[in-house]
């Protein structure tokens, strides 16, 4: 695939990773991209690099435009290795005049690559640098989602190079939002936000407010992963505003793991009770659903009912792992409830409630515990738990 012109004298020169299926615990069934951009001006500038394994793609695309040795500046928006892994080799080839990064980026680059002799230039928020006809300005975006993160903005073309914000893990031969299936694009964008940025939602809100305060005109958003937002950049800005406010959609999730199907029977009864109240509900078995796909649904759900059998005075491993994962992302503004079967000790429901309380979920019921295999009366109790959840969701969304 050749370089793609995204504006006059600005090119996408990144790499497509069709094969990646796991990104430190996040399922990437649709692959990903490592986006990098080349600006041809009096000072030729490369915005970001790629994962080390994909450096040949980056160099091939650059060489279709210019000899890499003619690049003057390298801008490092984000030091994470899927964007900076190729940087040491690119430094040897290019020998640039400047490596432009944030203050925290400078610190992180030294800690990653131990190259104090690189020609660093620290970019502060609102600082600018002229490339000739084009001007770059910079905005530090600390903890979105690393301390070093920053945005680069091309004033003349109104393009925002947004580091890891506004991206998706989506491999595609298309480069722009209007060229791909919109439902898939927004699903992958939501999944990206849910699994990477939910924890940093307060930072996202501050960033959006800052962009609004600056009156920044944006014709295109070019993230470091996935599709570029050219046709409707406002779509992803609006979505981030909604997601970062943790706005719920009035739906409920029943998420469970089971040993001998007793907790599964309870989960179905709880879901029936929620549905009886006219609330949309999804039943999610952790055995067959990846935690990152579950978190994508958690992002906008109003209620979460967690069900688990007791094992060794604790939780089943899949549920324990999912709880640790969800707790780290800190979803808020949700109703919670717990249920589960047990044989002789029965701690699972208590542990589920403690975990949800720690996440500040609104617990609507102490939970339902059933010994061994549920009977009709037990399942009726589960249905009632579901109804209580459904009523709470409706009360919250009125």
C-alpha cells in the first residue's frame, strides 16, 4: 500500500498490523494500525513512528515520497512502544536536527532508550514551531493515557494529530471515517475508549473543555491507531464527551461465571426479571466473552448484575480476573447487584458486593445466594432481584 495524501504535502506513512489479536489483555480481533505522518515543507517532519516490527513498512512508504535522510524533525507525541519502538533505528537513518516531545516525553524517551545525546526540543502547551509554510502547535495531554502524551496541530490545515486519543484498533485498507462501515467504526471506537481511556475520563473532560476554550478549528483528527476522522470529526468528539461523562443508556447486563450451571440458571432468571420491567438486558457468560468485549458493553450500561459460584472460599478465576480488570478502569454511574450458588461456604456474593462498593456502584439489593441447584422458589427470588434492578434502572433514567 502506498502513502496516502491526507492534505496538501501531508501523508499517512504508517503501518497496518493485520495479525495482532491481543494488546496487553485487550482483544484486537480486527487488527490495528500504527499511524505515522510525513509533512513535506522547508523542514520535513515525521509525526510519530511505528512498532519496531513494522519499521520496514514505515520506511517503504516514506521512500515513496522522499529520502528518509531528508527528514529534519521527528515529533514524538507518545512514547509507548507501539509508536516509538522504531525510533532508535529511525534516528540512525535520519539523524534529525530535532526530536520534538513534551517535557514528560523527554523523560520517558531517556528512560526507554537511554540516548541523552539525541537533539531533543521540549514542546510546551501553546508553543509553536514553523516548518516553512506550515506551523505546528502543541498541547500537552498528560495521562491521556500516559504522562508523556501530547497533541500536535497543523494550523494551516487544521489537522489534529491526537496521539492515542480518538483511535481504534482496526486494520483497514481504508484510511478515512467516511470510507468504512459506520457501525463497526463506532463500535471499535467505543471499545477503545472503554478499555483504555475510561479510567481517564476526568482528563478527557478537561481536554475537551480546553479545546473548546481555545476555539480550535478541526478539519481532521488523525490518531495513532485506526481510521482518520476527516468527514465527520465532530462525531468522535461528541462520543468522547458522552463516554467521558459515563452517560448510561438505560440497559442492563447480567455478567456471570458458573461451575455446574446453577449460577447460569440464576443468571437467566435475573435477566428475565429485568426484562419483565421493560428494560433491555444482555446475558454475558465470561467463559465465552472476552473481558475487553464485556467492558465495551459496560461503558454505556446503566446496571450490572454479577453472578458467580463460590470456589475455595472465593470467586471463580474468570470472574476474579474480570473484576480486577473492571476495577482498574473505574466505570461509574451504574447500578449493581450480585447473586451466586455455593456448596458449603458461599462467599462469592459478599465478595462481588464488596468489589462493586469499592467501585462506588449503587447496590440495590444484598444479593441472592442459593445452595447447590436452584428450585422454582429460588429462581423466583432471582426473578425478583431482576425486577428490582429493572425498576432501579427506570427510576434512574426518568
